[in-house]
C-alpha cells in the first residue's frame, strides 16, 4: 500500500513537471494553425477581390463564391469563441464601427505572447493576415514596399547573433 502511494506521488510530481511542456506544445500548434488559417483567409480575400472587383463585407460573402475559394469558414484558434478581428480597407470612423466596410484581412483577438515570431512580431494580436500587404502604400525610399512579406513569413524567435 505504501509503495503504491509513493508511486502515485512520484507520478504526480512527474506530471507537474510535464505540464508546462504540454501547454507550450499546444500553444505552438495553435500558432501554426492560426498562421495557416489567417493566410488562407487572406488568399481568399485576394481571389474574391479579383473576381468581384471589390473586397467582401464579411466571411459569409467569401463562402458563397463557387467554386469555393476558402475551404471552410475558419475560426481563430487562439481565442475561445473563435471570432476574428477584421481589418478593413478603410479606417473606421471615430466610433470605431466597422459595419459595412470592406474587409481586407483578419487578426486574432488574443493578447497572448507568442512562442514563434511572425512578420517580426511576437504578440499574436499584432499578426495581420491581409490581402493587401502594404495597406498604407508606404515605401522604403527606393520604390520597394515595406512589410510586403510573402506567405509563410513565420520564423522562430531570433537567436543571439553568431560571431
């Protein structure tokens, strides 16, 4: 009986040590899924704009296009409700109301720090998945757009410079 109790205590201690590793792995998987879904939605917005000549007002409009340009109406994997924050083509007014504005992208509502780096940002809420990479038309002075990352811009956090 005492041996079983000691074994249970040792197993409990080992599980407590493994807990943080498991939660980090879950977050890493959710971040990878967020990037996949966000880039898929941004790509669907680009296709929708090329077919319709304008950006959609909501995700349901994108889902009505035949043949389908988005496999399913993806949810945000980083938030419990799965709702996205929409990035509009036009800045919302003083009220902040975005109803009726064309949507060019999505981003997560989660304020969690990320394990990986995407678009040189480490806060999940700052990761933007947009059909137009250069929404403001900012250039670097020699005609190249700033922030025009291609799909798959995710990296691990930078390591210390090697000398």
